[in-house]
C-alpha cells in the first residue's frame, strides 16, 4: 500500500467503503470490521 499515490489511496478507500457497506447489508459485520480496519490503515498513510 505504500507504493500507492494519494489519488490511488483515495480511490481504494472509496472501494473499501463500498465493500464495507455491502458487507453490512448482508449482515456480515465481521467482514465489515475487517474492511474498516483496512480503510484506517490506508488513511493512516496520508
């Protein structure tokens, strides 16, 4: 993830947000939490 530029990280966060929402919609809260954690890691790189 360190090799991603700022725009790529922003796009990745958007994709992860969508995936997290989809996981919540099917009540897969464990997956949603894992995706949330990945998003936090990506955001921490900024």
